[in-house]
């Protein structure tokens, strides 16, 4: 069984999705239980992987390989390093919490859970794939279902204008969730096209015989190739990570997505983009990464400050959390650009911390909207009097977002800012701290207004707190924020040896000591 744990963690959600096809629509409880079982099996397998992984080695372990298209050098090859272990645990946790948070979904729930589970399989596959073609295949499996999940089950609560393409959207009568789904899909497909060009360029430069990531990383590519191929991968993967100015799909997508999709979207999917930049772009094209790192860092600083400023001007609660995600993903990319151990540890730690706290925030936004039927801050107030549990967990997630010591967010940002200060551009750290200060302003203002201020609507006095499976989602994610915040070695013990090994390989290959 241990020899196939990575296959289990990837296949369990898809197997559960297949079983859902066989279950009649009328058996709604069985549909939910089957979905939850698929998510739980993957989480348990991820925990087992973490327990078996030798942390001090920092190498790829638990390898599996199955022939796929040997004529083209494509194998279904799986292995996991410390980064992958941390992100597998994150994905398993967010998936289970997302299923619990969607327990009361009442519209075509079987189809919803089938598509959601297929998406989750793609996410797991990205974090363990050791073949570049298979990596890209799983990446697309994770990204493309978002169109259906938002377009069919999303909310049209937030009306979007469409920017410079608004007349096109209006001509085709596309608005609200349809607009958000179309915008997301088109922008991410454009990013995927850039990724594909970069992948094919690497494959051809390597002789066109293998897609194996270890073999590709061991080869040296011409400087000219690296200098033009790396930005293709950075922008292509970065479009999913919310890299400025290719982030604009993200707020609309978050605002229109149903609760579980928002949780996975911000909690896990955006991490695929940052993971792709570091694992594929920076490790395969190290000289290109070193040359482009200063530009990456400057753009990341724009992400941090711009996203935080944008969040301060939002009136829709989901848009506040969405723009905060743009800012926090800037912290990830800043850590990647700093090119030192502290910063890289912080970047991956931020993927985990942001995934947990944003997953919790979107779960709570869904609960608040379900009960108040609004996301307008001006129409909410004093909800802590009737929803004390929701208020407490929202406050915990908000404090982690602003980087309060004792929460997961503080550890991640501290490591990134220390690493940025040690880099060749220490002013990045100053800009990052300014972004954290702005984050504190809008988070505290929103929490006070929504939960701790006066009651704005007498009908809100009749609202109910979280109940049933909703508590399970909140406790899982809230506990993770606190536990990791007070005991960061639960994560850093996995990250540090892997980061040290990867960074050493990158700098050596780039000709930098």
C-alpha cells in the first residue's frame, strides 16, 4: 500500500467522482457521503505520506513510475519532496473543509461534486508529477473545470462592468457569473498557451527524448533560450498566481464562485501558479530565473501594495478577500524572487498559510451571505451578537491575514521579509511591510464593521450561528492557523532541506555561488 500512496492521493477523488455517476440523484445524502469519502481518503493518504517522508533528506521520495507514451518519453511518474508534502496536506485539508461547507448545496449537487472532485485530482497530480507533460496535463485538469463551477453554480450578486471588453460581453449577453467564468477561462488559457510554448522549447532543447523533470533539470540550456523562455513560464503560471497585471480575472472569479470553489480557488489553485513558477520555471531555467528575478521582485511588490490598497476600497466582502489574495500571493512571488533559503521557505510557507486562512475566510463569507443575503459592508453590523462562532473564526482568519504573531500568516511573512532584506534589493522588504500595514487597516476595519459594530438591520437579530457540518470546516481551518502559527516546525521541517537542495542546485546551475 505504501508503494502506491501517491497514486491513491491523486486517484481517490476521481474514483469518488466515478462512483457518483452510479448514484441516483434522489440519494442526496449518499452523494454527499461519497464525495466526503473521496476527500477524506486523499487527506488520510497525504497524512500517511507526511509520516513516511524522511524530512532531513530533502529529496524526492515515494517514487512511482508507470509507462504512458514511451515513444515520446512520457511516463506517469510521481514523487514528492518537502514542498509537495506541505501542499498535499493543504489540498487535502481545504478539500474536506470545502465539501463540509457545501453540505447544504441544493442545486444539481451531484454534478457539482463530480466536477469538484476531478479538479481536486488535478491539483494533487500537479504537486507530485515528475514528468513535465503529465505536470501540464494535471495543471489543465485543475484549471478548466473552474469555468463550469462558476458559470453554473456561481453567484451573480456582484455586477461587473467588463472593463475594456464590456461591449463584447454585452453583445453576447454575458454578465455576472458568466462573465467571471469566461474572463477567468480566457485569461488562464492564454497563460497555458505561454506555458506550452515554454515546455515545448525546453523539450526540443533537451533533444526531444524525454519529459522527465529530473533529466531536464540536469541539462544545461543556452542562455538565449533561458532568457526568452523563462518569462513565458513566469507569466503563464503567474497568471494563475495573480501576478500583476494578469490578476484581473481573480477578484471577479472569487466574487462569483460558490463557497467551496472560492475556498479551493484561493486556497489551492492560485498556489499551482506559484508552484509552477518555482518548480518548473526556476528549476529548469536557472540562469533565466536569476536574470529575471529583479523584475519578478518588483512586480511582486506591486502585487502586495496594489492588492492591499484595492482591498481597502471594496464594499463587497468577497472582493475584499479576493484582493487580499492578490496581495498575499505577491508575498509568495517576492519570496521566490529573493533567491535565498529564508525567502524560499517563506514563499512555500505563505502558500500553506494563505491557503488555510483564505479558505476559512471564504467559508465564513459564504455563511454570512447565506444568512444575511448580502455581501455589502454597509448593510452588515453587529453580527457577533447573533453569530459569535462565525465572528470568532473570522477574527482569527483576519488576524492571520494581517500577520499577527501566533498565527500562520506571521511566520510566512516574517520569513519572506527577512529573506527579502537579505537579497540584493532590501527595499523589497520595506515595501512588503508597508503592504502588511495596509492589510491591517482594511482587515481590522472590516472585522469591526461586520461583527463588532452596532446592529444595522433588526432582521439580523434572527440570524443563526454556524451549525452542523459547517462547524467541521471552521474548526479544521481555524485550528490549523493557530497550530501552525505556534508550531511552525510542523511545516518548516519539511520545507528547509528541500529548499536548501533546490536553491543550491539553481544557483550552481546559474553560475552564482
